[in-house]
C-alpha cells in the first residue's frame, strides 16, 4: 500500500484546503453580506461546479493520453492554480475581488479533484480498493483535523496565514505525487485503458446496477448532508444544548469516521462492499430513528460515535463499489458520476430538510434522514453484482 499512502497526500492537501476555506471564508463574506442565507449560497459554489464540471473532467481524463499519464496533467495544471487562488483569497480588497478569487479557486480545484480520486483505482488492484480508499480517507480526515487545530492558531496570528499554509501544502503534495507516482508504470492496465479510450461514454455506463447504486448514494448523502448541516440548530432548539455543546458533539461523529476509515476498508475487502454498506445503512437508519428519543448529552454523543463508525462503512466502500460496477476504462467517468450525485444531494438536502423543519419543527430532521436512509437501503438491496473479496490476509497484495 506504499503508493496509496503517497497518494493520500493529495487528499490530505484537498481536505486541508476545504476545511480552512469553509472555516474562514464566511468571516470574509460577512464583511460585505448581512444575510446568512446568501453567505450559505456563496459557500456552496463548489457543489455547483461539481454538478457540471467534475463529471465532464472525470470522463475527459479517461480519454487523455500524455507522456505524464491520463490524470496527472489535470493535477499539474489545477493544483498550482488552486494554490495560487487559495493564497489570494485573504488579500481581497472588495466583495468583487473576494468573489473572483473564490470562483477561480473553486474552478481550479474542480480541475483536479476527480482525476486525483481516479488515480487510486488506477494504481490499485480491484480487491484492494476498499482498503486503499480507507487509507486516503484517513489521510483526508487527518488533514481536516490539522486544519481546524493549526488553522485557528494561524488565523489569530494573521488571517492570511492559514490560506498561505494550505497553498504550500498543495504544492508540496503535487511534488510528492509527481515524483513518486508514474501512471504508465504504476497503473497495471494503463496501456489497455488508453487504447480503449474512444469506447468510454457517460451514457454507456448507466446499467441497472449503476443506476440503483447512484440512487442509493444520492439518498444516503441527502440524509448525511442534511444532518451535518442542521444538527447544531437541532441540538440547540430541540434538545436545549448550548451552541458549543451542539457543535462539539459533531466531533464524536467525525473522529469515529476517521478512526474507522481503514478498518471499514478492510472489512469491505474481506466480506464484500455491498454487505458492509448494507450494515452501515441499516445501522445508521436505526441511529437516526433513535436520536429523537434521546435527551441525554452523553447518550447523544455515544450514538453519534456509533453513527460515525457506520458512516465509515458506507462512505469508504461506496466509491470503490461504483468503480467496480463498470469497466477499468471508465474510472474517471464513474468518479464524475459519484461526485455528481453526492453534490446534487449536498445542494438539495439542507434547504429541503430546512423547509420541512420550518413546517413541522426540528423533530422532523432525523425522521426525514431515516426515510432517506430507508430509500437508500431499498436501492442498495436491489443491486445484484458479483464481488471479488479477500478471504485471507495472505491473498491481499497491494499495487506498488
């Protein structure tokens, strides 16, 4: 798994950048905009780009062939530009320049996000991809934790320091990826995939299994995104928690996810991705149904911890699953599909669940999330797809 850990630096830099962006850019917007709704809208620019750009870029990277490989050219262009515009954000002089830097930074990151993710299955044998996805998500989680910890210290010193640090991490990560990962050498089927590039199409990949899996991904992200976005308000207004207690409670969910990222990938490789996802969806459905009956902060945090473990079972195995249901030549295309449906959920879920809360009250939040999980459970149960599993640790060999 040496190459996977090295590839993890790409996800480490992406996670640091997004965590710092989401944490501090709202403060910049607040100087010019009084409406929280508008601030929230501008902070979702990345999801709108993901809806339109990332599917196309992922598919395009399947059909790209250069001396640097298929994915690496997108990283070589996007990462330096992303670093540049990230560093420029705190040096805005007006609302117009702030928005310009934000849009350019989001565009630049859209250039390389899907190709970076697609590199993992490119250089990893199918039977090891869930473990590899666990590793890179673990690295991404560490990046987010580091961003929130060190970022606040840097921000106190000067608002520009976190963004400059994120830009430097991005450039260092690009150097590591370019130096240690060579697509033509490390991707076992690179030549065959390149020769078959003309056969790849977005529409041609939509078989029955893929459609049900994409629907399942959409529904469980609707549940997750809605709960993540609105939980602090739920804790404050429904449970009577302080703002600090509500926000800190989410840490238990996130930390459990990071710690269980690698084990859930191992479970998916050993017992099958669908089986582990079914356990995660069923368990999280039960968690969401139970939380409205909890009035103890201790039990709430215990349930959120369990929820983080179950979300790892779902999230870590879902991307390798969507890749495995297509051809090796369509990895970038399927990566774009994954981001398309997850971004659509991220855009639609908070306002939809927020509207339900306005009409029915905060108690409806977790019931709505449970219904969405139930729909995801139905979709995933409709999938009939044979899987390659590792029944013995001796069978597990990583691409190096």
